[in-house]
């Protein structure tokens, strides 16, 4: 029997606009055979962000915009 991957629960406060973006993205990624949850969108976003950082492809202006939210 394969080992179950350890997971951690993270609680963050997001704005209504950010929640709407999560919902919209989950809906756009879903199809009749596979519904994508907002949690899956967050996990995908983390992986994509990490990949961009590792490759040096992250737009520096993105970090500066975090204070505005």
C-alpha cells in the first residue's frame, strides 16, 4: 500500500475579488468529467509560482503589487 502524502492545512484571508477569481479559474479548468476545486487552483498556483521563481521568470512588479491587496 503506497504511503499517503502528508498534507498541511493553511488558512488565509482573501478578498471577495480574490475568491471570485478562484471560483472563475476553477470553473474554467473544470470539464464535465473533472470538476476542479478552488483548493486545487491554489495548489496549482503555488506550483506554477514556484516554477517561475526557480526559472527567474517572475515579474518583479508582481511582488510590489501584493501590498495593494
